[in-house]
């Protein structure tokens, strides 16, 4: 039977935890930072770690936290430029309904970000309902 993950992850599954750039947890030390062996992107969390945290939260009954962690796991694999584009598109009266749903389609098809795409589609529907979308082209 597979052992259920538990906190603290560094003690219970530390050997399998990797950074976004696949650095092992034991490599992420102040000494390695001081010696210049680490770059800023080495300190970013890996989506697998967030998914593991989501699994723990779900198993403990924290459904909303689990959902947020699953979305965060999706977001770490989306380039910052695209995230900024989405953020700007979600500002009221900045995008058409079609542009928002197109962004959702891209999130789902290109980045496999199912939960985030669903959230963006829901936002598009609400924006449309309350007149917060630009008129369609």
C-alpha cells in the first residue's frame, strides 16, 4: 500500500522533492546560494510539490485549499508573460467575451491548465452578465 504523504514534506518525502528546475531539495542551501551555484529560478516550486500539497489538503478535508493548490500547480508552468496577459485581460472592460474564452481555451490546450481555464471561463460568463466585457468584434 502506498504511504500517504504528510507534512512536513521535507521530512517525509524530501528525497523526491524537486525545484522547478529539477534541483533536489538538499541542494537548495544558503552555502550553494552564496557560492553562486543557484539561480533565482532554482528556488521556484515544482508543480509536483504543489500537487502533493493539494493531495494532503484534500485528504484532510480542506477542499478549497486543495483546489487552490492544484491551480497554483498549473500556474507555475505558465510563462510569466502569459500570466500578465491574462491578468490584464481580466481587468473590467479590457477584453471581449470571445477573447477571454479564447485565453481559457489556450490555457487548457497549450498548458493543460484545466482548473485555471475553467475559472477564466466562469469569469467570462460573469463579466458578460454584468456588462464588464468589451463589445464583441
